[in-house]
C-alpha cells in the first residue's frame, strides 16, 4: 500500500486538494448559492428556494428602482419612499408566498435552465461580501442579479435589476393566460 501511495503521490495530493476545496471553500461561494437555488427549484421545494432570496431587500430595491423611473418631482418621490417603507415588509411577505407557491407548483416561469445557471456562475463577479451576475436571454432580456452574504454566512439574492421590464413581461404572460380559452 505504501508503495502504491508513493508512486501515485501527485494524484493523491491533487485529489486531496480538490476534495478540501469542495468541502471547505465551495459551499461559501455565491456560485454554490445559485446551484442550491436551482436544485431547490428543480425539486419543487419553495421554502428551500426562498431561503436563498432576501425578499425584503429585493422588494426595497425594486421599489427604489421603480420610483427613480416613474417620479419626476420630489413630493412624489417622498410619498413613494414613505409608502415603500410602510408597506415594504407586507409586499415582501406576499411576494415570498407567491414565489414559494410558484416553485411548489413547478411553474415553468420560475424554472432555471441549466445553461442559464452555468452562464450565471461563469459570469459571477465577487467583491468581498457582495457579488453580481449579468446575462441576456435569447429574447434580449438583460438580467442582473446581486447577492449579499448575510451575518450567518449564507449568500442570498438581494437585488434584481430591470424589475420594471420583468414585471411587464410577467403581466403580459399572466394576461395571455387569463385571456386564453
């Protein structure tokens, strides 16, 4: 046995280093979060998938983006910001419930294609406690997703750019489903 280990020392060392990387480092990366999110969605585990999304932060970010796009005067911006701070937690809870239900039902709209996940992981940019990835789907829709590491060390989606476009597409899709016989 010693002779085998001595002859294959380099291979054994490489396997040990890769195993240590996979056990100790990989689970602390944002790429791991994206893979776990896909795994939870594929398993129709809505609660598991929801653990990788900070819905309060996503709703606050989306509201802020929409206020910047839609308001032209300071009074409207102030009222919008106040409404967001008052109703943000409630909207986040409703959004979380809806997302969990969509994942549990296996809706096609929330599925993550393997190619998109691979692209998101490859294009992941990390800067300390923050990371983001950006990609364009075949229809030309640009997605930019930001992740942050929480105090417990888990990476969670904290912001999604271009929310107004995504909501418009979702509304059009829902309208088509509602109008179809």
